[in-house]
């Protein structure tokens, strides 16, 4: 028994003596294994930090009378892409929607008293939604989507994007809560009112704009990432007029180089047709085509409806080779061009050099007098039919006619199609 006990004790002492080294060996082995296995780090992409911008308090007084702002809309040019000042953005937001929320009373308003219209700003540093209750912008995207939005709307290379873009949008469901069966009517009326407010405010700030109300809903919704059930109603491109000090500061130039596809608009020095000039000029500029206005006097000219326009050069100084198209604007004042040798010479040179020659309203009669309409399909203001036929033209009465490089149109409502035909001709001309 004593022998067995002594043997057991020796085994126990041996086990104890081996235990500590074994633990150390196992610990070192575990440590070595852990170092041999690379630690896998999970990569996480940080979500962009969307910011809220508090807009400055809007000004409620100005120096431009309402009547001047209304008239200024007729001759508004296409906006440049120069970034707008922060104060101008705040003023535009207030005019569009903030004016409907009394300052300081937002906390006491019920949800049904808050504007149902939604306002989005597409700016160089992202997309923002406007909160009229505290006059602030909440960022919804960090990308500059201005070019993408214009491409979706206009789909024409070189079209200006503006310094800021405003999207008026709304949910019919939200309007139904307040207006019931009249929801759609109320929604469209408020959208029109907001768009008009923005346009007048832009004029008062010395800005200019282009309004696009036939927007492709799906394209706008995708670019601006509108919430489900919210439909865009109107898009406005705003900015400083091209060629102003603000645009020059950014190093932008709106002067076309000789030989480029720019267009010369020939306008009577008095009694031109206002809308024919404004709509044609704006549509060309929106398509990215540089435009110059020529007349017989280097001064401010006046239209039949009281509108005005600035003249860039005298008619007798214009060189056909500098332009891709010569476009004649109509109005009662075109009679001064019927017997003007400089006009006749300009038209014939343009035809000989294979340039686009275009005229709208009463102006196709000028082309007839110059003798370039023989056998050509032509349209124009209906009372001009006799002169056109006497000049050898085949009068059709259609809104727009394009026969080779000669383009004619009946009146201002046909201006978009008129410009489209001119652009097609520019692609075909030398």
C-alpha cells in the first residue's frame, strides 16, 4: 500500500511539473496562430453628410416697379451657368413658396394650412428641398445634377444649364386633403402662381430665366429623386444674363468666334413683332446657338407691343461669312427692308454662300423681293401671300416650311418649330 501511494505521489508531482510548461507552449502556439491569421476588416462606406442651409431673411422692398418687371419678362435672355449668390436663392425661394407662410407664425399653423406645393433647388453643390416654415434648404443629394436635368428636358448638346434650377412639384394626394375634387385644379393654379412669382422675382433681381412646363415627368423625377407620388409640374432655369459682369467674373464668354454656327437676327428698327423676336432669340440661345441682333440703327429698338431690344451691330456692317444663318423678324416695320439695297445684298450673298436664310411673319416678303423664292415652298403671315406668290414662291400656309436652306414661318406661336427647322438647316449648311 505504501509502495502504491509513493508511486501515485510521484506521478502527481510529475504531472504538476509538466503542467506549467505545457500551458506556456499552448499559449505561445495560440499567439503565433493568431498572428499568422490576418485580421479581416469590414469596409464601410460612410453615407454622405447632407446639410441644412438657413437662408437669409428675404427682402420685402425693391427698386424695380412691377410694370417694369412684367415688361422685362418679354426680353429675358437665356441664363448663364454662373453660380447664384446665396441671397438670390433665398429671395427666389421666398417668392415661390415662402411668401405663403407668414414669418413667425409657422409654429401655430396646422398641417392643412401649410403649402402643399413642393420646391426643389438644383444647385452646383447638390439638390435641395425648400422648407418654407423656417426658410431653409435641406440637401437631398450632393451631386451637381443641372446638366443631367437639362439633358433630360431639352436633349440638345450645348444647351445652357443656368446657375440654379427650380423644380415645382406636388402630390395630388396632398392637395386632395385640402381641396377634395378640386385638387388638380388647385394644384395647377398654385404651380402657375409660384412660377410667375419666381419669374417676377428673377426680373427684380436682375436675373433671367427659361421656363419649361412640358417636362418629361419620369426624367425629372429620376434626376431630382422625387418621393413616390410627387409629380414635377414646372422647371425653371435661372441665372445671370449671359455677358453680364457676373458671367465675366467666372471667365465665361458669350461672344462667338467668326465662322462659328452663330445666327444673325435682322430686325426692323421700329415696329418689329415683339414675340417673334423674343421667342426666336430665346429658343436659339436655349439650343446653345450664339445670336446677334442687327438693325439699321445702333440703338435700342422698339416693337409693335412696346417691347424693346438692344442692337449688336449695324446691318451694313454684317458679314455673311461670320454666320451660319440670317434670320429676318417680321412686324409692321419690315417695310423699311423692302427697298433697302443692304438687305437685298445680304440675302443674296447668304443664298450664294449656302447659308440658312429664314423669315417669320411678314418677313418672308423680304425674301420674295430679293428674288430667292422662285419655285420654293414658302409660308408666312397670310396677308403676305400675294407678295410671296408674285416673287415666285409656292405659298402653303403651313405653320413652318423648310425647303432646302430656306425656312419660313407664319407667326410667333410657330417659333419653336421655326427654330427647329433653322437648327436642322445649320447642320446642313456650310
